[in-house]
C-alpha cells in the first residue's frame, strides 16, 4: 500500500463518510456542506505534506532559496529571509547574511501580547560541529548536543569557536497571524555589537492547535530561567486529519509546528553529523538538518511498521520497535529492527516470540494494533513501548502488556535475556521467570509503565545505574484476562483517566547488576493516565511529566511539588509523549 493510500486510510472520518452519502443522494444540508468542505481542505493539506516529504520537493526548495539569496550581496543591511523554507516548520524563518568580521548572532522574537523569545543561534555547520566535538569530550556524556538534556546541560563552547563571517540559521517561534519583530544582535569577536530588526507577519498555522496553552500553574521566574530556551516537543497529539509535532516554550507559547505524514513522532534523535532523526509515519524515518531541510527520507518497505520508540546506536543507525506485517500469526509490537541510515536497509534484530515462546503461547490471541487501526485479528501479547540502548551493547525495553522491564544482551548481535524488573508472578511457570532481579524494600511494582529512561551517574559503583519512568500504575492485559493485577501494591484497574481514586507516578529505581537487585529511590504521585504518557528529568531538581490521557504536562520538583503545568486541547484521545529538548548545537548555541 502506498504512503498516500495508507495515510488516507488513517484519516477517514465519520464526517467524510456522511458527506459522501449526502453527495450521492444530492441532499446537502448545511452540515453536509461544511463536512465536505472540511474533507477537501484536509485532503489538500495531506497532499501538500506528502509532497514536502519527497526528495524532489526538498531539492526544489534548495534551488529556490539559493537563487533568491544569491541574487545580490547579503550583508547586515540586505539580510535574506524566507518563512518555512523547506515546508517542515510553519513558524520558522530562514536567515542569511555575511559580516566582515567573525561574529555570533542572537535573536529575540517579539509580538504584542506574548512574551519575548530569545535564543543564541548556531549560524554555521562549523559551529554545530564544535558543539558535537565538545559533547563527545564530556566524561559523562552530559553535553548531549541537541538532545533532551536541557537545564542540566554542561557542554560549553567559547564564542570564538562558533563565530563566523557567514550566517545561515533558522529563527524559531514566529507568532501566527500577527506582526513579529525579530531583533538580531550581531557581536564580533572584539565584543562590538550591532543590531538589526526584521518585521514579519507570522504565517497561519496549518493545524488548529492553540497558539498559547492554558497554564493551570504558571511557572515562576526562577523556573522559566532554569528551563532556559529549551522547547517542549509535543509528540503525538494524534488527529483524524493532519498530524503534527509541536514546539512550545516555557511560557506555553507555540514556537514550532512540524507536520508529519501521519501517526506521530516518538522522540528526536541527534547524530554525529548534525542531523535530527524522527519518525514521520509508521513507515518513514527522516533526517532533518538545522535549517529544516529533510536530507534523508527512509521508507521501511512493505514488511515492517515502526511503533512507539527508537534509538540511535553507536554507528548512527536506528534501532526501532516494530511490527512484522507478514507474520503469519498476526503478532504485533514484538519485534526490534535496525535501519541503516546510510543505505536505508532494514534488518530484523529480535523476534520476541522466538525469545519467549512459552509466554507468548500462554496468552490469549487477542488485541489490536493501534499503529494500524485498519488491522484486525492482531495478537498484542507483549506490547513494547520503549527501547533504551545501553553502554554495554544491550538494550532495556518496557513491555506494557506484562508490566515488565526487560534487559536484552547483545541486541545487535546474538540477543539473549539478561534480567527482568517487575511483578514476577506475571511470568510464573515460564522459562524466563528466574531472571527477575530482587526488589529491595517494600515499594509497589509498576503497572503498564511508559517512557523508561536509563540514567548513568559517575558517582555510582560499577554495575549500578538508575532507571526512571512514568508509572501508569494501571494493571491490565487484554491477552491475560484472568491475571489478578491487584496483587501489585497500590495498582489501579480503572480504565478511565477520570477515576478519582487513582494516581500515576513518577518512579525511579537504582539498579545494581552485581548484586542482582533494584531499589526504589524516588516516587511521587501525578494525575492518572492508564495509558501512554512520559517522564523526563530536566535537572537535579526538575522533572517533566506528561499525563497523556488528560492532555496535561507539568514540571515537578523532586518532592512532587508542581512548578508549572500546561493543558493542551486533545485532537482525539491523548498526547503520547512530551520531552523537552535543548537543541544546543542544532538550532541554538
């Protein structure tokens, strides 16, 4: 099935069906006409985005930009700009000019009625490379250029190392449909500053998301300062129409609208060549450069679809959770594949049905594949939702259907089970059951956990590290209908996020592989979301938590005190994840 056809299948709505019937009968009501108009608008937008996600379109825009930019000399007095140059970020603006002396550039976006947004721009590929080199030299990897480390990011690069005479960058954060004043501050290596201003009416958003989110708890000044100019990436406010990834700043103001083909992006990955990778559908991984150009578009082919999570290995290839569409027993969400980001070649790393055959056969042959709502008769027996690659070549995976975390040795070689964390009785009678680590203390175990993260700390002993997560605290498995989840202390079996007697949790473990133990070291309650959701440590005392089924995300201190909270109108059912990215060495210096 082609991308275009598949995306249409994903986006058919009841309104469109009603309109088609009405057209056939030639009996148009006002609602029918509105639905038909909306359907055509969505179809045009879908077609527009499908065109953007082609090599031909990206090359065409490259040529157009170069022709316009190079038509005359571009100095601080003849700056070239172009809004949304590659069709990949609606509210961005490409900027190009040269200076006689090597300089750095910062910008401030101002619009009446909105807080200013200020950032130091990465203005050359050489500057971006300097950040990557500095991050590689960090002993503990905390630099994480471009990545999710934001407030705690320690990588520093001197202004002289990123100064340039040629300045090419994206300004993020134009406010839609109002006048924006962009103030550029150009500072040479002697400390002399020049300012220039650009006025630009912000483009209309392609979607219907809020320009400014409702803030149930507004961040105080110290919290905004700590968060810096990092951006919240809204990953998966799934829609029946056109899907997007969004960037919002600490004040809840939109600073980016990134259309995807369909489904959702699950996280952003940054490689050693300055490329940001993300999923643009169940079939596509794409690599975007710092100017918004799609420099790599990889189609997985007709055998696999990706779902829920992926990671970059040490060679810059993508290791992804996947479903094998050609599996004769219709099992879903139980594979790991590798995607070669140079060649686009896809290969199977693990079929967990082969690794855990007895457990698989013990489950009911039931379930769905939410990656493909047209699918029927699916067997969702383990349902992986997160993969983390570890320093020793292994991988840690979160299995929602079993409420278990599973470490697999040699994930890209000869995979084998290392250990499990969770409620052991879920695996009673299975060959893998003895692999469970021993829990120290009397804390409850997880229920349907999401967004697990492995965190190394140089202060810990060899073989020790942390794992933190969004613990949904929800006990349920469609393929294990007879299992009594209430044996897990504190767990809820309520399927509604509105249940007043249920909470989810931010939860953190210390794992000691040498001792074969895990110990809870932190937890606090958050609003309840039985499915989806995410957690992310931002700094030593700030944690970002997405309560997906309630459309909420908030910043909490380590004691669980709410420092900021944002609410987003849901397109259909939930926000899959929210991570904050510093984008240093990519968009920002």
